[in-house]
C-alpha cells in the first residue's frame, strides 16, 4: 500500500512541475547567455521515469503475492475443515439407533465441492473476529438427514427388535417391509413369510403373484418366492411353522435348513434339513418338488390340486401338506382343498386348519 501512495504522490508532483513550467503565454522572452541553464520538463520526466517504472513493478509484485497468499490461506483452511470433519465422523457411533449418518467419502466430497465455489466475501471473512474463517464448514454429523439410498439396511430381522414391521433390503431388490416376530415365547429374530387366520386374503393366485408376493404383512399374506430364494441361498435359514385348529389345539414344526431354488428351477424346495416339533413332519414328502399354481402346474404326477382352489404349493400328487389352501372359518372343508398338515390332523383331509404362520431366521454363527 505504501508503494502505491508513493507512486501517486510522485506522479502528482511531476504533473505539477510540468504545469508550472508550461503555464501562461510566451511573453517577453529574454535570451540568456549560452552558459545559462534553461529548465527542460522532458528532461526532468525522463530522469524520473525509471523510478516510476520500478515503483509500478513493485506494486504489481505486491498485489500478485497478496493474491497468492490469499489462495494459499483458503486452501489451508479447506484442508483443516476436512480434517476436523473426519475427526467428528470417527467420534459418532456407527450403530446409533434412529440416526442416519453420511459416509466419510460423502462428507469430504461435499466439502471439496464447496471449497471450489468462488468466495466473494473473502475480505470480510478474514477480519479479526475470533474463530472466523473463510470456509466455516464445520458439520454436525449427528443432525444430518439422509435419503434411504445412503442408509445400510439389514437383510433379515434383528434378534433385539420387538415384534413389528421393519424395512430390509436384499441383493438386486428395492427395500421392502417385513414383519418380524417370535417363534415360541420370546424366541425373537424371526421373519414371518406367510400368515393365515381369518380368510381375508385370497390364496388362489396366479404364478407371478406367488413369485412377487401378495397381501398385507400385518394381516394375511405370502412374502414371495423370489425373496425366499434370495434369502435362503445367501445365508442358511431355519424354518418354523406354527399351526392351529378350530378347536384351539396348536402345534409346531421346525426345520433347520430351509432352501428355495431359483425361478429357472420353478422355486424347487431344495432342502429342509432336520425336523423337530409337535405337529409331525408333513413337509418331507414335498422335498425336491417344484412350486405349482393353478395356472402353472409343475406337479410331476399331474394332479389337479393346484387348480382346485388349494393355492400354490410344492405339490407331489397333492401330498401331505398345503398351507396355502382355501380358508374355512369353521375348520371344515368341502372337498379336501383346505389348509392341511396331515400328521397334525391325523390325515383327516376334510379338516382344515384355521391358523398358520411360517417364519424363517438365519442360523446364528
């Protein structure tokens, strides 16, 4: 700044000298002897010009260094802000319930993008106020709200959650809601995949409806064959089936390795593992059978059970069970097409179950 004032002062001084020497009309000019010296304005300017040029050069250098210093300060402040943000992220618990936290890469990317934007208020922000910086990018990660795409969802029901609906996500699928419940007593962490209890939902459905799933997860529903295939092939799952009759009697069947094949294999019942329970084993006969519906009969014995309002199932000459059969409120079917589990009903095929719940859970490591 001082060099700028000095240059202006010298310029004004020279211009004033030039004005004084050239002012007024030429009158009464007297020639002095040859040895007298006459002031020459051009001569004076030529002698001062190198000094002015040097002062101008110094002023430009000072301005250039000032700009460079400002840019360096801005970059340092941006780096400091990034470091502070990374520290804050590490201090936030990764499993804090109910909060959605951005990844470190996302936060750093936002800071870098903001640092690239032109800062028109740099001079005002670089005042002497305490804690003021050109890039005040301190981020409170605990209050950041994120879209669902940034949240990592589980692929099954957690064992520490109460019985309710929760959102999960499977590979190759959009997130969806499931009902997490208990098998027996407080044995939690089970996902309900099918439920019957009041006949409010029609289970005499087309093939694609069984593939995708249908119904209300808080009421009667079937979760869908494709979801079952992904879950049971990605991790080993156990299957628990709860059964009830019109007279109030209940029983259960448990299998320790439940696996459903792919769509190309018609969602074959590939494995059920070992059985235990009180209802008897009425699923073993259906092992290795393809899934069938009334419009897609894959029963190798050609039986008409899928077309007789019996719902979709892994039929083999009808077989010993069909938990998606027609619902009869009084527990009595008209033509053996009700909800069946032969060993629990003493093979009385006109008796129809009134409550069913199928649940799966990953085997804990």
